[in-house]
C-alpha cells in the first residue's frame, strides 16, 4: 500500500507542475474585458433571454441590460412554459420598451430540452448580426455590451465567451463555487479557446455571429444537452470557428445559487452530462478528486517521512494552482484554500448525489420537466 501511495503522490506532484505551467501560459493570454474600448456605432445586437419561472430575477436583469451604453440592441424575451409571473413581467417589459420582442412557448416539442428550444425559438426572431444568448438572472454593467462587441469586431471573431463574476452568499457556498471553478479550469482548460491551433472551446456568456451560429447548426445540434452553453462553445471551436474567452468579473455578474443545497440541486442537471453519462467516468472522477484533493491532507501526518513529504508537495502544488485560478477567475479570497479538503468532499458528494438521482429517476429533472436518460444518451 505504501508503494502505491508513493507512486500516486510522485505522479501527482508531476501533474501539478504541468498544470501550473499550463495555467501560467494560459492565464497570461486571457484578456480582461474591462480593459477593452467601447463600441459606439456598430451592427445590431440581438439579446436572447430564455426564462422559465424567473419572476424573482427577470425584471432586474432586463432593466440592467436596457441601460447599456450601446444603443443598437433588440431583446427577444422567451417565456418557456412558465407557471409563475414570468409571462406577465415579460409582457410588461415589452410594453415599456419598443426594442423588446416576446415569444411565449406553451408546449415543449419532443426531443428538445426546454432552455435549448427556447433559445432556438428566440434566435428565429432575431434580426441582429450578433446574437447574445444569456440567462434571466444575469446582471450587466452599462458598458458590458459595448466592450464585448468592440472586442469581437476588432478580432473578427465568430464567438466570444466571457467568464462572469459568480458571486455567492455564505462561507461554504463561496468555498464550493471557488472549488468548482478551480476544478473546471484545470480540467477543461478554458484558456485553450484562445489558441487558434486548439480544438478546445468553452461557453458561458455566448456572443456569436448569426452567420456562424447558422453555419454551426443552431441549437438544434445540441438540443438534448443540459450543458448547452458549454457545448455550444466547445463544438463551435472544434468546427474551426474563431473563438476567444475573456474575463468580465466587473462587468457581468450572476448569483450562481442562493445556498449550498440549491447548488447540489442545480448540479443534478449538468454533472452526469459533463461525465458523458458514463458510470466509469463518475467513479474515476470521485477517485481522482479524493486522491488528489483529500488524501494528501490526511497522509501529510503519516509516520512515513517519504509519504508525508510527498503529501506536502501535492498540497503545495494544488495550493499554488488554486491561488492562481481563484485570483484570476473569481473575486473570492484564496484564503478559502484552508478548507480545501472539506470542499472537495462536498464536491464528491455532489457528483455522487447527481449521478445516483439520475439513475434512480431514469433521467434528469429540471424546471418541472423530466428528460429520460435514454434520450439524453441517444442525442450525445
């Protein structure tokens, strides 16, 4: 057992060194959208917002967008079968501003996820050269659109994605969000979207030219993907479209979840999809997170000096990478690393929970709609 742990930890230190070097290079090529100039006179931008039961955030989010300094904007607000006050709010907003169009969806066609279908229907009503796919709970500073469009036009992009400020309330939710972004960053390596030779892409804030979107195949191509924003970016980059990722921590913000329990529920939708609906990937992910993010914090107290030192090396390696990513990709304090192994255990729980519930239900349940696992796998 000692020899196995020794081999794992030696390998772990090597991997952390590789990740740190990769992140140093990647993060150095990651632009801040805040530093970009503003576009004042340009093409029409169509902002497409899918909303299902979003009465809590919708009005405030749209009001933050209506005050943008960039003026050539139209909004397509899509009510996706809401059962709360969302429809009335959308109609009120449209009545107050002539730039707003409305789409009301009453039924979900077979073979579609609700949000993907809503965004697709919204795109069919769009007239702009640029399409911005966004959610109903995201808040924008007044220069966000102008800077994003200037950046995209200046670099002649097909697709631009921006990492927002995922703000959180409460200590443990902050640690969980920071850990999620840390793991996501070194696993997906989003900075590779900025490498023209790379086939890796990413998606969060999705600003895409209408021409490229239609050439790509629209949301019809990813109509059964719960992680639609991620898949749009990844598949567009794989197809060779010009793509960049930037950070916009001071321009765009979203409260990812209200509390830790909401985060666990929210990840039911994307976790298993992110692991390609494969049990082997679930087990590998749990094993990997435990051996790299939890075990070294236990074995650092081992009586065997070699294992203790190798454990310390892994802790230092993960700590350096954590600080690099948290300082560049979030507004959180790197001090959250002090509870890193506990947060890792919470993340393991979220993976196991989401995967178990998906198998138990035979699919994912999201916003009142159940999507069978068989159909999700068929559309993979």
